[in-house]
C-alpha cells in the first residue's frame, strides 16, 4: 500500500509528554547607548513540538518506529494536536452547533464564523483550539480570548497563529480534537532499547507551513 501523507498518529499508546511551542518571527534591535528598542513583528508564526512516548515493549514500540521511519525524515507529514486540549473548555464541547467561516477573503489574527448557538456566553474560552481545513491543509489555532456568540449565532475569534490562507466562505471550522500538519524537525529517527527490552522513543516536530 502506498504511504499517503499526512499520516495519523498511532493509537497503540498515548503520549507521555508533549511540549508545544509557539514561535513568532519578531525582529528587535536595541541602541547600545540609550537601550531604546525597535521591534518589528513579521508575519511568521509556527508551532514546534517535542514529544516523549511512554516506556513500552516491542509489541507497541514497533508501530511507532514504523510510523517515524515512514515519514522519511522531514519529507513526510502527520496530523497532531494537543492531546490535553482535544475537548474545548467552553460550551462548544457540548453544544457546538455547525461552525463555519462567515465571509470570504479572511486572513490575519481575527476570523468571523457563524452557525453557532445563539447568544452563547463562553462558547470557546481562551486557550481552546480550532482547526481550519483538513488533511494536508489542516491548520491548528489557539483561541486567545473568550468567545461569546451574538443573537444570530455569529462570533469573531482572535487566533494564534495568524490565518495564512483565506478559507472559503461556509467551510467547516473544527472545535474538537483539533489538529494541524507537522513534519519531523530532523532527518533521523532515534529509539533506545534497554536490557529489559523496554523501548524509549521521542521526537521533535515543526508545523508544516505551506
């Protein structure tokens, strides 16, 4: 069977620890005489991640090893999100409605959506996630401020990272089990085996920015 990217993470085990890092392209210069600073915020924003898997025996470890080797270093991609943030803290976790993009040609930090329950306070809370697109175009975004909907079921989201590519009007907005597309940060995949035949596996990844 031909390997098709992006791959899904194996489900034979969970993740023991994940570090998600938000990286911003911000330039800063400082006068050596007055210490006054000049800051220029560029458009670049991306996720980075470091993942550690639980200690495991060969029966499950080989599934993870095959997954990592299938990526062929930084060539292939896979879908990943915050496993602890799969469920929204806001009311979207139980009453999501049918969230969709409200208006074409939207890029940047703010995004208008509709199809939500009317007049919902705390539909999403700061720190919740949304996903735009799917498959190789999926992008993972963190909500920066609490979101309330109006009487028409509309809301404006403040997001990180910026929306880079304008989603189509009416396209779906995912509010649970949100994921983005990542690739390995390195072209090599490492795993260790101790005398008790216990495997240790970890890997670093970076958002696949298109």
